[in-house]
């Protein structure tokens, strides 16, 4: 297996704020790799250093075996980059924009091929200013794909998009990856990381706090399911008693609700109901879901991805 | 031309041409200004001076007869209060107070040019009516030659002002806007050549420049007979050098700001002194001698002087060597500093 991206002991500070702190990562060729973490975790700083747009304070980055200080031109031609919050010129049409970006690259796809790839054929002659948010984001990815890159960097590609637009973008990324290319993306959506990524690095406060396949990360919780409930009145059941229920591995409290992680839903739910009955507590809400990367993040940091 | 440079230049034209306001302000506005100024300051037959006469009734009648014998004066009899109100509001330039057949008093504001003119015309008419004859015989010839009128003075100034505005705005605004939108950073993430990016502005500026010159010089020659006595090629060269200097100044102003608002403040700060001092609408010689070295060092002063020398005096490039040197120095200086300070993200 060859290496597409290697980061060693990377550090970057802004004034007193440590954005990235001794971060190490290796991304293999052909995988879709996700940096998952809350806003301000250092994901964007990390990916922009990899893209050669920011200089690190210390540490080393190699992309496709090349370094930014030595082989910038080759690297620029080999990478496709989508940045957070780029506003492409409203005055240009879709095909004019793609044509402009295509002209910067020594080789690549034709304008029509790229527009077809992101399914904007019908909008090719429309001004960028008239596109929807999802269409603009697909155009941004099109501009990253024009040079037929070996590695595609995507920074929060679906933030602010409606569910249908997210799906379309996911399919686009999966198609690109299916040709054996490498994708490195950042996201704070756990479902996005679970859906797209072969491996995920969970980043918090500039460090990698967990790194594995999404499945293995969830399995590391030691539980597959989460049971949440609330009871009426101000009395709540005793944590130790809950922990003793069948299948329960952990108990935590969240905005007045209690969450149990469980290995076996079919054992835990009847046991919980019996216990509440016995304590004369009336259930007001009961939810269950399969454990997600969000639960992994919560169990590692005690905080949620969204509000961390 | 490399395809990337061609695409960047096309982008410049598209972004400019698809912004109707930009087209209006940079191309149509100077023409409208020329029309307005040409009409406001066109040479008219000498105006009649309006005056009022008050005082002793026999003397008033006598004075009015004497005054109206002159074609340059229109006199009317008014009650005292009305006459003074008319003087205060500027409807008349002077009040003649006829105190007796041979005793006149002129009431007027001696700081007003038209009032001083009225004083001379009125006195001449009154003295003639009183029987004065001139000891020296005088004849006159009127000279109204293109080249010495106000419109001839102002058109090269407007051309220079257009070069400044379009150079500073035309480069400063799109650059800062691209930075604000994250587009500069996005371009930096591609193999795009920075030199080509900057060159695309220079090329598109030159193309628009030719249109600007043709429109303004052509229009003012046709509509007002403003002369073009020098070589058109040399005029274009002066304009091109001026456009480079103002473009470099625009690039310097746009080197760092992240917002269009911040940049427009700086642009106005740079342009305002030149609008006033550099002889666009009136000669820069009007300002005190002490600040003349500063005024002469401004790029717009040098551009305006060189344009006037070419258009009005037919002077060759050799004559305006010092002006061209000042313009070139601004171009080189601003461009080098701009490249050092420029924030590509």
C-alpha cells in the first residue's frame, strides 16, 4: 500500500492559540480519509497546511512523496482542492468558471467532462449567481476536479446543504474514489464521516484522539446501542442501579435525559422498564439508536460535536 | 497568448461588461461631465448687467436714460427697499443712488466679480450721459480661438481624471473583492501564475483605455471642437503610462484590505487631493506657491500637464519629459511596494 499523505509532528499556533499540536497522520493511496471534529478543532488548519496554503510552525508534510518547499508546481498540478467558503464570481457562467480553472492546469479533463461529472449540464450556461447552494458546491468540487487530481482535498464539503444536495455530493465523492483516487475531507457531520470514509481521525483541540475505521471506532465503545429516557417528576433513578441492568455498559446524563449504552437492546429495554416500574417512576420519553461516531466523540471528550 | 492568460483576460472583460454600473461610471460618466461642463461654460455673448436706480425722481429719469443708452446695461427704477432686497439676493449687481443730477452713489459688493464689472459699465454709461468724451481713440477685435476656452482646458483634465479613477478602481476593486470572497486564496490553490493574474488586469485596462480615449477625445472634438494638436499615438502613450501608474497605485491600495469598504476609504484618500489640486477643473497654479512642489509631484498633475501639452499645444513627448519621468516613477515605486505588501489570501 502506498502513502498519499504523511504528516509528522505537525504544530501550528495563532498567537497563544494552539490550532494544531503534534499531529501525526498517514493517509493511504485510494482511501477516503476523514478528519472529524467540532468547529475549532484544527481541521481546517491541518488540511490547509497539507494543501500548501499555510506554513506550519514545525513538523513535516509530504503529499504523494513530494514537499511544498521543493515541488510546489508538480503538487499544485496533482491536487484538487475545495476550500471552505469560496465565493466564485457570480458574473461568470458555470462553463466559463470551469474553463478558467481548467486553463491553470497543465493537463486534465475537458470542460464538458467535468460539468457532466458534477451533473450541471443543464446549468452550463447559467450565471453562477443564479445557482442554488448545492449547485454552487458541486461547481466548487468541479473546479477541484478539472486537473484530474490524484488527491482531492475537501474542507467541509456539505456544510449548510440540504439533505438531497448532500446525497448528490456524496455520490460525486464516491465516484471519484471508485477510480482509485485519494480523498481527504474534513467534516463535523458524523453521518458524513460514517457514510464516506474508510478511516476517520477524530480531532479535538489540535490532536488526533482516535483513529480507525468508523465501524471499529463505534465498536470500541463496547456497545452497539444507545437507550435514552426521561421520567416524570424530579426523582430520577440511581445510576448504580442502572449500571447493573442487563447489557448496560455506561450511564450518562444529558439535558435532563439519561443515556445508557447497551450491548443488547432486547435485554436492556425490558430490564429498564421493569426497574422504573419497581421504583414507581413514570416514563415520559424513550428513544433508542445504534451507536454512532457522535457517541464515540461524546464518550472520548464528554462533549458533543456540534456544541463542543 | 497562453490559454490561462487568455482566460484571465476574458474573465476581466466579462466581469466588467456584465456590471452595467461599472460600464456607466467608467465610460459614459466622463462624456456626460463633458457635456454638462461644455454647456455650462460655453462662450456666450457678453451678458447684460442688471442694475436698479433709486433716489430723487428727476435725477432717476436722467440716469436711466443714460444707462439704457449702453447695450451692456439694463436699468430699472425700484423703490428703495425693493432695490436693496434685489441686490442682496443677487438679482441685480448694483444699485445706483441718484442723489442729484450730477451726484451718483454706487452701492455694490466690491468682492463680487460681476458687481465690479457692473460698476465699470454703469460708471462709463453715466459719465457718457453726462457728456464725457474719450481722449484716446480705441478699437477692438474679438478672438475666440479653440484651445483657449474653458472646455479646451477641462477635457484633458477629465481624460486624466478618468485614467486615475479607472486605474485605481478598475484594479483595486476587483482585487479586494476577490480577496474578500476567498477567490484569491482559491486561485493560489491552483497552479495559476501570479504574474499572469496581474498581467490580465494590465491587458484589460489597456484595452478599455483605448475606448476611453477615443470616446472622450472624439466626442469633445465633434461636439465642442476641442483641438487635438499633438500626435494621437503620443497621446495614447501618455495615457498608457498614466494608466500604468494609476493601476500600480490601485494595486498598492488593494495590497492588503480584506473588505471593499476599507479599500474604498483608502482609494478616496488617495484620489481626493488629486481631484482638487491636480488641475482637473481649474488650474493648479491657483494654489499657493509653497505647496506647488507637492502638487507638481502628484501623478495626476503630471498626467494632466502632459495631456494638455499634447492636445492644446501640440507638444511632442520630448517637451513633457519631466512629467513622463514623474509618472514613470510613480508606476515603478507603487508597483514594487505593492508586490512586497500584497496579500494573496
